[in-house]
């Protein structure tokens, strides 16, 4: 499954805040974090963050463009099914998305063998 959920946020979170919420999100969807949380600042646009999970990954990127509110693009990619509505609600409520601009779910589960 591949959930993408984007929208305008109240503010760009700090690294520590994003890490805490990402780990909470991973627990919410019953996944397992693997390795360290990764945060990278990009001067031109905004920070990106990444957490590998045993089931695949969670990724986020902030766009901090002049004259616009901050925009967050989030994705959860997993080979294990998860509660999509619960994940969307968590991202919206806890990461502070006040206007969702894009959401999509791709079901990339393996088809049965012929």
C-alpha cells in the first residue's frame, strides 16, 4: 500500500517534533521502525525526513515557499496492509494539515499467482 497525503500546515515542525510524530504514526499503523530517523535541511525549499520501517518507509517533505503557508507532502509505503483512514487522520491532526490538497492510495499488494 502506498498512501500519499499532502496539504498546507500551520507551521514546519522541528526535527525533534517530526521524529516524535513519525514514530507515533508508525505505532498507529502497527509498523516497526528500523534504523535512525533521518532529517535533511534544504535551503531552497525546506526539510525532508525519512524513517525506514520493516515494512518499507515513511517519508515527508516540507515546502517553504515565499508568500505561501508551509506545505507538507507525506507518504507511507508498506507491503503490509494498514488502517488508511487512521493514518490520514493522524497525519491531518497531528502534523497540523489544515487544508488537504492531495490524497491518494495505491494498492500495490502482490496479485495471486496464476
